C-alpha cells in the first residue's frame, strides 16, 4: 500500500515540479536508501533482478533508490536526468500472476536506469511489461501478489501508468495528481494497450466512441474496501487541490503525514487506512516505511527523504544526487540493528505507540522548524550555485542535526501505562513483530522502557 503525488510547475509556488511518495510495506521491512551508479559497458552481462534475469543495456543512468532491503527493484527513486518514479499496488478483478516475472519495483528501477525523460520511462516500462510480464510474491513475511500503477515524471511533465497483467493504460497529468492502491484512469485515457482495447470491445464495455471506464472495469471492489485505495486517492487529490496552484515542498511533507480528519485518530484507532499509514493487527499490516519528496528548482533537483518509517515521526532531509548521499550507518535488514539509521529511528517510532498523539505533539514543532531551516539553507545554497562538494557538506550537516534531534526525542519519551483493553490486539500485533525483529526484551507498544532506550546487540 502506498500513496504517490505529483504537481506540475504550474501548480507550484516555485514554478518547479514536485513529486512525493510514501512507501507502505510490512513494518519490519526496512528500506535501503542508496545511489546506484551508472553503467557503461559495450557488452554487459545479464541483469539479475528480484526474481528473473534479463539482458542489460549498454548505458544506464545514476539513480537515487529507496528499495526494500531484499529486492533488486525500488519503491521510488530519481535519476540523474530528472526522472522520478513511484509505484502502487493495484488489485484487479482477475487475480495477479503468481508466477515469478518482473515486479513493480523492478519496473521502477529499470525505468529510472534506462530513461532520460518521463515519456521515455513510460515507453521503457510498457515494453518490458509486454515482453516479460509482471508477477511473483512481493510480500516480506506475508504473501502479497498484485499488479502495479505508477506516477512517472520529469521536470516538465508527468504520467499515470496503470497495469493489469500485460494490459496497460496511460493518462498524462494536466496539473496535479494523486495515485493510491486503486485503478483511477477512467474514460479519458490518453493511450490503452491494443489487447485491452480488443478485450473491452469483445466484452461489450465500449460506448459508441469506442471508450470505456478503465478503472471501473478492472478494479477489484472487495480488495479496495480493504486497502481504502480510492478513499486515500481522493484524500490526496483534495489536499493537492486545496493548495494548488501554490503547492510547496512543505505542503508535500504535510500530505505525506496526513492522518485524515477524525478527531480521535490514533494508530490503534483508525477507521480507514490513511496516507501516513500505521500498521495494526489483521490485514492492516502495511506501514509507511520510507518517504520521499523531490523538488525541481531550476537546474537542480533536491530530494527530501526520511530514510526512516512513519513520516509523521521523521525528519525530511536533503539529498543531491550529483553530490552524494550522507552516511546512514549500516545497511538495514529485517533485524533490529542500532548501527543503522532506519532501526535507530524505530526506537522513537515504536516508543510513541502507547500514547502516540500526546508524545508526538511534544516534538512536531521542532521537527517542522528544523525542516524549514533546512529548506532555507538549501535555497540559499542553490541561489549561490554551490558546488556539489558544498552541497554535500550542507546535506551532511542537516542529517547530523536531524540525528541529534531524534536521539533527544527518543530519550525524552515518557513511559506510559497500558492502552485501553479495546486496543490489546494492536499491542499484541506490535509485540509479536518486535520479537520477530529481535527488539530488546520488554519493548512494547505500550510505551518506552529502559530496555527500549538501551543499545541492543547489532545483528
């Protein structure tokens, strides 16, 4: 489960494209933030993806990737030419293919590696999809099979690409657009795969003009009631509409942190899944695992990343692809590791769960002020055309300051008593996954403890 957003330059205050995504996956499924260097080989060896091997190309682009630790592919990313892509799980009436093929995450990374524009990335993904198909288990501990949708953008244009098997439909974004875990392209697709068109005609779906509602015909209504994909898409679109044509980077941060309007919302008391997603018992096992906002400013692209879960509890920090990535410690996996940024942040995130709203409110003001200062510093650096080395120094300083703040917030967590019995299943679901991850004994979602704040043995 994920949410992706894009705003074209005409919809933003600074006149540059904005792209944003929350990657929602299982709660112990840490995400790796890395830079994948360009490849230049006259005769490249075969390329090993998550499940299958395909021929590589002779030239690829440098990419910033945010990927599940066990996959080759990425949930979201950007390349050196300014292409940004994020994917969404989509559920069609026809079951997704279980046989291993390309995953949606493979297609994100392949599009970034091989395309110099958004339009070219659409073409790359479609060609690969038609040749190899999509399929295979994309779950971490639980099995998860799905089709994929994508928002694909560059500094000047953006597209929504939605797929079912080897079928596809494309819609060009006109101003700003949200996409969640539900088919959304209706009767006004800009392009549809010929085999889907033929199927639609054979089934009698088309009107006198040969058009049909793609989303209505493909979507699995029962799965959508579980994922609340159309509801989250509508919420994301409404939040974009509210601020367009004056959308800012800070607005994108706020949308990715949105918990809806319910006054009694908490991670344990969520009626429907929210854009900032928090895991719980039963089928609601997805959690916002990593977040990214890309802002294009003139000749520069600034990628604001958390590198950690739960954007409401995280700090967005700047990355410049041409400058390099600040140190994040050890590469995270699915076991607790105090030497990795992702797992260190879990001390804070999971320590909040017992009294989430009260304890979160203790540091959101400082969080927002830090990010505002980081944005001002980045703007000043870009205005003076700072070199890549200078921008890396700035980025590293922001990351260090964010780490110090998170460490202080974690130490300040107040142990709380057990949550109401109504939420005991929520506590148990987190306790079980904490144990699976090897969290310190005694650490639970009922509040922080001395064990929670100690330094565990690295895995």
